């Protein structure tokens, strides 16, 4: 089969930005790995390692996200890892996923275990949204290693900010599910944690985003008013998901004898 192609308009990667993005991303990933290894040794646990693997593997879904949401990694001069779905992935993407989706999921699961309340859920979600938006704006507008093309809704500094809510939901849902699963797993059972982050990623970005994506890909140049309204359904769907999971999985507290902290 021929590879999927896109209509992305390519421009050269800014060399300095690529160096900074690569070094910064791998440095953050190294810090997360060190933190998790120390955590596992200190508390004699192993489940966070499986969550890091889960978060890292989620990077395999990035090209599909790029294809559907209009993200374009600049190809000219890129330190290239692989191409699929017509998206050219730079070498630092797996490290970014390890940090943002793997490390954040571990942190959220442990935070909720210490303070299992809806306030904790919403606080963590707001924190991750802000972090996601700040990171994306930096990589897009400052480091210039990728961009969102075509007509995008709610764009600030090159970033469609409604996507910050979708990116954050993946780590939050993963953390909540892991918080409930870990006390019930032992030994090889921790392997069940590996699909958690990719499933949460798909549910948030392709599940909650299905109406927006349907509008975006229905015709060439759909009316922007309709695109903006459809983007709001993504945020609304995600907010309802956060509320539902918080009430079902967080407020019914896990007995202390079964906790993960």
C-alpha cells in the first residue's frame, strides 16, 4: 500500500530551536526516569515503570493525531525518526510522551491517592491544561519545530488552545484509572497498565473530538463558525468526562489497606 500523504506546507526547521527542543525534551525525560526509579526503589514498587512504558508507547498515536488535527512537524532539516500517516516524526517525540503522558500519569495517580476528592481532580486537570498550552506555544512559536496548518479555531501564538484541554485529559484519565487499578494488580498483572495511556489518549482526542473531526474533515474549508462551535463540543465532552470519572472512580475512596501510596 502507498503511504498516506498530506497537504502540509513544509518550511525548514530552525536549527537552534531544534537543538533546544531536543536537549530540553530529553533532559525532562531523564529527570522523570530518575524520579520514577528512585520512587520505585524507595517504596519497593514497580508499577510506575509500566506507566512510563505506556506513556512512551502512546507516541505511536501522534502521527494519526497530526493527520486529523492538522499538526505538521517541519521536515526540512528535521532530525528524523520515522514517518507514518504522512507525518514526519522528530527524534524527541518519544521522550516528550514519556514525560508528559507517562510521568504525569504517575504523578496524578499518586496525588489522587493522597487526596481523593473532586477538588484534586479539577486542580490537577487545570494544572495540566496550563502546562500543555505553555509547552505547545513554546515549541510552536519560540522553537519553531512544528505548526498547526489549515484553518484552526481559537488560535493563540500558533496554537489552537482548545487542544490543551484534550491533551490534558489523556494524562488525567490515565492517572485516575491507574489509581484504581494498581491496588488490584500484582506481579505480571502490572502488564495490564501498558494499554491504559494509549486508550485514554484515543478516548480523549478521537472520542471526545469525534464531532469536531467530523466537521473538520467533512468538506474542504468548512465554515469557521461551525468549526469553532464543534471545537467547543470537545471541551464540553471532556469536562463531562472529568466530572463523571471523578464521581465514579475518585470520590468512592479506596480503603487505606489497598492504597498505592
